[in-house]
C-alpha cells in the first residue's frame, strides 16, 4: 500500500503554484485551429485498423438553474424543448463518427457529462442510448464502466431505475457543500435528504460505484462548516470522492461575477479546510489517489494505483486510458491515438455545422515525439507517484538524464526540499509531495513558460 500523504504547510506555501491539471499533455491550451475534420477522420481510420477499444464521452450542456461557481460549458434554460434540436444534431454526429469505426471495437467506458444529463426526459434518454447502441458496440453484460453525472434535484427513483435499465452502472453526484448559507451564496439549494435518496436508489438498483463531488473555497465556507459537510458525506459512504479547489476567475467565467469576493475564505482557511478534509477521509479509510481524488481501498482506482495500471485522461483518473476517447456533443474533446481534437464550444456553431452534414471539429493538436515522451513521464508521476527512468528509456530510446539534463537543477531542488527522492534510476514523490504532484509534473511541461498561468487553478 502507498504511504499516506503528509501535510507540510511550508512546502505547500512554496510550491502551491498555478498550473494545469494534466488531464492531457499537451494541455487543451495548446490546441489550435490547424486541426480539423480531416485529421479526425484519419485518426478514426487508424483506430479502426488497430481495432482499439473505445471510451465515449457525451456532453449534455443544459441546466435548469445556474450555479454561480460553475466553469463548465452549459446552457441555462427552463425550456426543456431546447434539448430537441441539440439531440437531433448529436445523433447526426454519432452516426457520422460511428460509420468510420468498426462494429467490433467495444465501448469499454461511457460517460454522460454536462451540464445536467438528466435535464433530458426519460424518452430522450432512451432514444439517445438506442442511437448510441445502433452506431457503437456498447456492452450488454454490465462489464463496461458506464457512468453519468447526476444532480439530485433533477433525479428521482424512476430516473435512477431508467438509467440502470439503459446500462449505466456508475453515478457521479454533484453536492459541493451541504451548508444552506453556502448553498444560497452559490445558488444551489440541495438538501442532504435529496442526495441520500439518489444514493439509496443507486445502491438498491446495484449501481457499481458512487462518486460525490465537493468543492472547498466557496463563499461563506469556514473550516468548521465544511468539516460538517465532509462528516455527513462520509456517512453516505461513497466509493469515490472528488474534493475540488474552487478557482475564482470571474474575468473568465461570467456566473462567478455573482459571487461576492469578500465572502470567499482566505488562503489560510482554504488550507485548513483541505487539511481537515484529508484527515477526516483518511480516518474513514479513504485512500488519496491524487489530484483531489479519494477512493475506498477496494475501489478499482485504488487497486489500479497499487498495480501501477492507473491512467489519466480528459475524464480524470481511469482504468481505461488504453482506449481511444471519442467526445460527442458541444465542446467535447476526443483523444484518438496521437490526435487531440475538440468540437466547437458554441452551441449554435456546433448545431449549424452538423446541420450542413459536417463534423463540428474546431481545434486540436497532433502530438509529436517530444509530446509523447513528456506525456508518458507526466502520466507516470501523476498516477503512480513514481517514475522509472529505464522504462522511459526503453520505450522512447533515449538517455533520460541526457534528454532532461536542463531540468536536473529544478529536480534536485525539489529533492532537497523533500518533495521527491531523485537518483540515477528513478523519481519517487514523497508523502509530503503528493498533494503537490502537479508542481513536479510542471517541471517536465515544455509549454508552460509560454503560457499565461492565470488560465490555470492553483495546485492547492
């Protein structure tokens, strides 16, 4: 078992920098408009030839209510009819992509995100899943990882029953905070009872995994009231927990302008919230997976980390990083072989492009040899908290210390500070450095110095 993480306030203050979350390398900031549908078709052909398994991501952008903290690509509307023209274009995209892949390519992983996927009616969800099954090889034996994001205010027992019937076996539940004062400050009133009802339904219906999302650093939060939220959440016994740091960027995300900056907790209070949360979750038996994620020891992510098979992609930590990821819907990102590509983030542009029978690919990137090498390095560090030089040297036919010689002084400094151990054979991220693993990964990011760090959240 991996050693527990160790809290070191001085180290955190020194290395709590703004930087990418590394759901990909290179990150989406590097995407450019030179990549288009031709590149996507070429990558799909290669995927078909190699018969690689698939992971599908489907983006449903609609929400009935706005949450002020939200930085997702969404459309706020009470009009449920807004979904119909979108679904028509989404089904068109599914058909256009599906015909370039082989029916033998199994969909090992499926995820509906948003927005609020359960904004869709039961009939719309049924039709969308039927269309996906028609054009992709979805598994029928419940062996796939088929997940959906749930807003408990938009789901009840009948919704959960429908989702299970359609093949979903994992749910991710947005909760954020249970304190009514905090909820009012972010315009998301959601009771513990609503959340518990959805979890009870998921357990009764034998969903395989339940994840709960929390956010620390929201307006009106204090270390004391957030600790109460964490205590209540532990009593719900989710299999996984995501505890995100709220990044207040009102200049980039318009809904955040409704948050009063004076109501935000101080950096010291945020650190205390995180420290208490880690202590509470650790005492309750949860393992720190990395990057805000915790899981029970018998969860697949924890087991994969033990066995050094854990991976990371645009859906976060995963056991399906070997799959080609196909993103469907407005703003969705695909990762197929060495190609990253993203659909238009503008709903009208997405729908209009597909209305003319063309895919809505708007930007992307094709990885070069250096990108592939650094991606492998960052992947190992962020998933395993270790990096074996010989493995990288064999895979990429390089001398590790020779290739990354210019980085050695930075790595030696991190070793001196107690973030890592460094020798001729490997890097190991120490317990005090695990919360700061992004900072270690940033050393290997060839693009970071060219970027505006204000685009990224801080490590802690």
